[in-house]
């Protein structure tokens, strides 16, 4: 990830991410290997004044995972997408294996 250019490259191909998907991945990458609560993700990606349902987070994360997997499937040789683990009842964690980030 290049946070300054707001790009994410996987297997040599840029992943087409929507703004909230990029923001979500950026927060998870900044805390790679660490559990991030749903509340913290909502506050950092949408802001602490968001009054909508947290289902928004689930939908955005599902879309992010799908885009990463689709891009990985198009690369040759096939790249492995980053693994975002669901921590039931708490939040999510971006696993640190195969992760390269430029936090600018």
C-alpha cells in the first residue's frame, strides 16, 4: 500500500478500491497483526459521529475482501491476497504474513 498515492498493488496489479475500502484497509494495515475493534474502525473510517448501522462495516469489509481476491486471481503467477481475520464479537485483524506497506 502507498498511503500517500492512495494505491494498493497486489501481485503487480493495482487493486481498484473505493474510498472507504481504501480507508478501512489503511487502518488495518497501520495496525497489522493487532486486533482492531469494530468501534475503533467505525470511528477511524467513518468518524465518531456516525449514527448509521455497523452493518456498513461488514458490507465494506466483504467488498474489500472480494476486490483483493479478484485482483489476486488475475495476477500471474497467482498472488495471495492479504488475510483479514474476523475476530468474532470484537473486530478484525490484518495478518502480517505477505504484507508490504509504505505508510508514507
